[in-house]
C-alpha cells in the first residue's frame, strides 16, 4: 500500500487546533493562525490539520451514523441525537463552522495569496485547490453559505450567503484557474506539503478528481452541465488519482496528533458509544468480505465474544432500549480506531468509483465502467492492507460481480460499493453520496427517528452564531430540507 502523505508537524497541528478548541465565538473573518505573522510553510500544514480534524472527528461521527456504518451502543447516549435526527443550531456551531472557515479555509487562502504575491505558482495552486475542497465540504453540509464574500477580513463582517448552485459554478471556475497555475518545473518543499510531498503531478490528479466529483454531484440536478463538463475533461485527457495515491492527512500516536476519532471515542470516552450498524455489517457478512476486520473489531465480551456482531440502527436510543454494552458488539476497527489512522480527503477507491459512474452514464471514455468499479474495490482493499486475492474473491460473489444493465442499476451497484469503502474513514462523503443518489437503496430510517416516516437527514442546521451575528443569515433550514443538488426521489 502506498499512501501519499507526510506526518503533520506536531507543534503546528497543536497550534492550529488550540484556537478552535478554546474560542467560543469564532468569526469566519478572523484567522486563528494569525497569517499576517506566519508563512506558507507553516500555514499550509496547519490548514490540512484543521480540515483533517473536522473530517476525522465531528463529521466522521455524523457521517458514519447517518450513513449507517455505526450506531449507538446501549451503555451510553452520547450520540443519540444523531439517531433521533434531532439536530439543533448549537450542535455544529462555533467550533466546526469556525474550524472550517476561520481555520482551514482562511489558511488555504493565505497560502494561495502568498503564492500569487511572491511568484510561487505551486503554493498558489495548492492553496486554491484546497479552498475549493473545503468550500465543497461546507456547502454540502449547510447548503447556501458565504462564498465570495466570506474571506474579506474587516471589510465585510457580515458576509452574504450565496446559493449552492452559484457556489458550485464558482468552485469549478476556481479549480480550473488553480490547475492552470501548476508548474511541473517548480517545487513545494515536501515538509510543507503533508499530502503529496510537493509532487505537483499528483496535485493535478487530485484537482481533476475533485472536479469530476463536483460535476457528478450535479448529475441529477443539472445533468447537461455535468455531462458537458465531464466529457470536456475526458477530451482533454484528464488524469485522476490511481492505486496507492490516496490523499490523506496522517496522524501519529503523539499528544495533539492522534487520529481525532480515536482521541475522542477511545481515549476520552473509553469506547462505550460507537458500535457496528447491522446495515453495513450484515452486507459485509453476506459476501464474506475480508475488509470486515479492518472496518470493525470482534466483540470483546459476552455471547458474541470473538465474533462480528452489530446492532440495528438506532434501537438503543428508543424507549425500548435494552442497554446493550459496546464490549458485547463490534466497535470500529483499525482503519479508523487507531491513534495513527489517517483521514482521507480523496481516496484512490473514491477516484475509481467516480470514474466508473462517469463511464456508466456515458459521459466518460476509455476504460469500461466494470473495470473501473473493480479497481475501486481493489483500491479499497489495498488502502486497508487486505490482499489482492481477497479482492478477487469478493469480485466473483453474486451481488458484487459487476452486473451492468440500465444506467441506474449500474450507479446503484457502484455507489453501494463506494459506500462500503467509506466505512469509518470517509463518513461525511458516504452520507453525502447517499443524499445525492439514494444508494444504497436498502437504508431505512433509524428506529429512533423523530422525522416523518421514511425521512432521513438532508443537511446540517446553521450555527447559532450566524443567526445572532450575521444580518445576512438566511433563516432556519430544518434537517429534512434537501440541499440544492439533492433532487432524486
């Protein structure tokens, strides 16, 4: 397995996290890393650290619960609000909103600005590419959000909200401009670029893969735009992330540098909350999928000891809860529940599944959808350290072997395997792709749901600070209100 990542410098990462952990009311126009006294070499890894912390902690819990990879154990109720689909404006308030806007996004903007001002096109390109990535995460979580006016410092303390449709159009324009700046003859010091070690060819692949994702997110809401954009990429011979080229933020077993899920759930909570959801576990068991021992750990005690066992989604947050102990069921496995587990930004598996969908829709060319789908599964096995032989065996199983057929049938199969590959590691993206496509089509609402029958979460609620401090706040959007691209029945 070859993952392109470098370790976050502990002091830089600790500094970046300390600001958002201690401040109660971070304004998106305040940069907690003080970029006016920083340098791109320090600020770039800090931005990666901020982003990796959100994706690996708050959004990891939310995404894996909503995507039904994980569920709440009965010995505690720490995450029952996620099972109840009962979100308030304080749940993802100052800390997450601030870490993304005032932390990661402002850091990447500073790096880009410094690169442009000091004739360093590769710093500019990386900073701009990562602004696009971060803004897509933000808008996919909240919908309409501050975009072009969000980072104007003291000139605009109440940034205007823009529609998600307008944001997506702008993100593609930004990404094209960033890609055009990449200079293969210039370098970025490897210690600064903790994702690809200064390899700008890999950054170009990352940007192309991100652009493909931006277009495919619009497959149901603006199919003509998605089709034209993707066909233009293939006509230009765009290259995408390949086997072993996963872009990930690495963590190590050091104070302030441990995997954020591990630090929150294992170190602080003692692992009493999160267990395997039967929604995902039973599918893995039905095909004898060898990845099960990376996604989950065998039960530690009780009648299930040494076995993989899950709990039905949300049942331990209902009045009929039985108090099922986490130790008697499978907890998240070493792919995420280790101090040094990485947090992927875009995985090689995701890249192949995106390409497979593009080809299945008739918008991509070259390799077949079947071969790209198979590569997606193989890349997932490779990332987890599972054998190629086990991947081959799985690909021969009924329900896993590529069936072809109508476009939606192919997309269903592709997204279902993408959803499995995201188990525990890319939870937010798993939930987001479910919202976009409705696949896997066997997901049912949590047993504890407070929403109307058949409804599942569609967005995150805007934070309190926006309601109280920004005169351009667009008003409350409930959790069951879909974002712009979520139009598929």
